[in-house]
């Protein structure tokens, strides 16, 4: 079972588009803070704050190689979010299946009503023609 606090910190970290962009960049492999900052009009301290949030949420890890501080994606918390969301996916799929069945039933009723109305109209038309022909005689 996933801890609600961990799940909350993961969602909180994912709530910011800059942090989601950083994670997307890290999907390609390790990157330095400079490389992660390049696409954003933001200072290095600003990017560092985003990295700290991601690190506290367990979504990235940073290491030190001489002066280079590479960041790398840790997918564990994302897997936990996916597992948590899976329960809701099952719920929504079942709901959509029920809705689909209901709509199909409505369409069948509509077709039956249209067919019935056409038959009634034909019968009424035929009866009217017969009455006219009887009156003429």
C-alpha cells in the first residue's frame, strides 16, 4: 500500500509544469543542472529549488562526479501513482461501458419508434385511401 504522504508529495511535485518538463528531460538520461535549466527562463537557484522538490518527492536523485552534479530520474514514485490511478481507471472504464450499453439501448428504442411511426403513417395513409375510394363508389 502506498503512503498517502508519499502520494501527496509526488502529486505536489508533479503539479508544476517546470518540474514535469524536468522529468521529461530526464527520461532521456542523466543531465546536469545547467542542461535542465537551459529550456527555461529561470535562474539556476530557481531550477535548484525545483530539483529539491523533485528530490524530496523521490522522483530524482542527484550524485556528484567531481564538479558535475548529474540528476537522474527515479521512476518508483511514478509507478506508485500509476498503481493508485489504476483503481480509478477500472472504475471509469466500467462507467463508460454502462453508458455505452445505455446509449445503445436508447438507439434501439429510437429505431423501433421510428419504424413504428412509419408503419402507423403507412397504415393511416392506406386507410384514408380506402375510405376515399369507398366514398366515390
